[in-house]
C-alpha cells in the first residue's frame, strides 16, 4: 500500500503537536488533523503547569502569565497553607501556548490540516477519513483528547468528569487580601471527587472553576453559587462584593484507567486520549509530554523494522515508568472520595496539629505525589489524621 505519511496524528493540541515536532526532527513525515479552525481555542484547561515542564518541552516566556509558589487548601471550615521557597507552578496562556507549539511543528515540516474533522478510521490499514478526504499513514496516533475517536475505534469506553471554568474580574476591595503567588483549592462533599479552584492571573483577574460528578446540581450551578455567596478565599474571611464574568469555558476531564487499550493495530493513543492524567487533579500535560519520548522511540523502531507489532512496546514502557505513581494517586483519589464534610474538617484539623502543612510544603510535588504519600506512611501519620469511623475503609484502600 502507498502511504501519504509515515504518521498521522489526530488532534493538534499541545501533546499532538509536540509529538509531531519531535518526529519531524527525526526525518519522519507527519500530518496533523484537527477539526478546529484555530488550535487551542476555546480554552478547555485551567492553564497551570508545574515547573517540571521545562524538563519536557519548550515554554516561551511570553505565554507565562503568573508564577505561584504554593496553595491555600480549604475544607468547609479549615484552611491549610502550603508553599515552596521558589516558584512551584506557572500560570500560562494556554491558547497562546497551543498556537506556539503547532506553529513550531509547521516550521519543522509537519503538515497541519485544520478544519479536517476525522469521521472514520481503519486502524488495520492506516486509513484516516476526514470531512475533506481520505489519507493513509503507516501509523496513526490518537491525540484527540477526552472524547477521542481513535480511542472509541479501539473499543474503549470513554470515562470523564465534566468541568467548567470562568474568567472572573473581582473588585479591588475583594482582591486586597488575596495572594497572587498562591492558588486556592476548595474541597467539600458537593464537589468530591473533584474540587474547586481559583487561579490568580493578576490585574484582579482569576480563573475560577471546578470539576465534579455532581449530576444533580451540576458544576456550573455550584460555581455560580460559590461566586454569589461571596466565595471563601484566603483564610476563609474574604467576601466577594463584586465580580464580573468575562468568559466561560467548558470541557471534560478523563479518568485515569489502567486497563485502557492504548495500542491497537497501527494506532497508539497519547495524552488525554490515553487517559494519561493525574487521578487526583485531572492534569494531563505533564504526563502527555512525558509519554512523547516513549512514543518517538517506539514509532522510530516500528518504522525502521516495518513491523507494527513493535508498537506494543509503547504501552509496556509507559506502564513500567508511570503505573506506580498513577496507582498511588488513585488511592489518594479514592480516599478523598469517601470523606464527608465532617471527615474533611477532621482531616484538615489533624494535619494542622501534626505539622502537616510543613510536611506537605517540604515533600509535596505536583507531579510525583507518591513522594509525600511515602513520607506520610513512613511516619505512621495516615491513621493519625484520618477519622477513626472510616479507618476500615481506608485500610482496604491502602492495603
């Protein structure tokens, strides 16, 4: 069979376009297909990245909006303050970043087909059918996000939580006590297993959003109530007296699924399409970027040997490197999910009493949460800080 490209990537988001760029550097012919007219828009991400992004990908200074070094973590009635001495995370212009990455790919020879909606796939033959024609590739990569058509074609069931986010301008008096170097995170029984966040951009602008499985009330209604009730920001003592919603965004956050098929026939999945996300937060860029090295090596080897069975190594290598961390985060996620508001307050209170804020500040890592978990377990703190009434359930999770 004659092929139009070595690799066809479905989805021109940050992971797909970064993979395309990396493959093009190896002399591999790559095409990217994206249904949008403008890559990156509309925004469907909180736009916060750990500083480890610098180890994985380019990040131009002009897409960095703000830098933060810590967070205020809120239960219904308690607040924890955790922070590093230096910048821990970067608040970015995600639309601008996506545009930078796709343009970088184009400048290195990647063929990008915008407004090409993929409507059908033949993974055995490497055929990509779009609304504007048919293309053939030796390898297909699904980088098409949470609702991945490539993933569906592999036979996966899509599992995700809805998310919404507002760009909000607060009045001057509302922001006078807010720290622009800290993110606020709120958890209570109405949003678990998700959470609500407030991310400072500067100039009285904040990204305020949440993801939740609350199907009765709905995430946007919870967010509206939070704003209309004045909000509870730093130290739970700030009342919002004025706010203006500038923009609204919606999206979906995939669940991590250790059993998901990410390699089949001539195709692999990467990023959100592969559920390569943090189970605790739903953040996906760092894991997606981390998977690029594995994907590039596997694709090169597959093309060189002209043997699609080599693609199975991609799944094996990703699991070998990241399944331990991801499984630990699943346990954290499952632990939080069984907590009531009273349990959450008890947990936060006990963390304070056991110098937990200092422990989290020292060992907490946005991308490697197992480091903190191991320290908690080593010090025997797990059952000191969790409610006795649910100790048996927690034991089952961590056994």
